[in-house]
């Protein structure tokens, strides 16, 4: 039996698989980078374990009169972000995970010493974050901050991972958009 052409196309369009997370420090107020400028090897701070999530949750307030004849809805907030669990990471990833960290190299054995904590050590940093699917079917970008900290668990029977949840805080264009999803090969941030 021959598979209809439309069914073949639908099968090809099924999004399957994980990808890569790229993170680069962003100077607030500077030009918005293109996805291709962020999705480069130097900005991959580790490899994902368990994939990534791109999320958008609106908060909509509904107002009605007593007789429910007039209704008004207002978008009062948005929760937008990209999160993923990094299963392998480099020491400099801790500089992203903890905004009050300091990383130095031990001169005796070349190991990394990572100091975390201290209110006076806080650095208010922003990051351009890109998730790019391994099959190049889509990519997504936000500019924001990592606000949830991290938990590093070492378990006997599983891979050590760090969950990173970046919240979109900065606008990507003059219309106020905070999340760019490019669905298709050659994901790019388009000019306004």
C-alpha cells in the first residue's frame, strides 16, 4: 500500500528529539543578537540531559458585571522562559548558575575553585539564551535572567544534572515580544 503524500509530509513534520542550549552574557540595552550569533560552540555551557522546555504562561484577569452581560479580559502578566537540565557542564557554568560566584584556577593542580555566596558579591547579569533542536527543525531565543538558583545532586544510579530556568525579562523588539521561536531550518532573528 502506498502512503499518501500528505501523510508522508505529516510524518516528516513531527518534532522529535532534544538539542542544545547556548548561553551568552548580554549587556542590557545593547543590540539584540541574532540566534546564529548565540548558537555557537563557545556559548554551549554543557550538554542537555532530559531535553529543554520553552514555555509561555499568560495571566488573564476577567472582569464581569453582576449580571454577567459585560465581560472584559486583560492580560496582566506573562511567564516566558527556556529551561533545561544540563548533564555535563564546565566550571564557568557555575558563573551563570549563581550570580554571586567567583571562579579561579588552582595553580597547584589546575583544578577550578568555585566560590558561591555572599550578598555583596551579587552581580545583576542578563543572558541571551537559545535552544536549538539537534535536527535543526526549530530554535528559540529569550533574553533574561536565571532567578531560581540551582541544585547539584550526585546520585548513585543517575547522571548528575543542574536544572536551569531562564526567565525572559527583556524585549526582543519594539512591539514588546520576549520570545522568538523560529520553526524551520536556518533559524534567525529577523530585523524589524
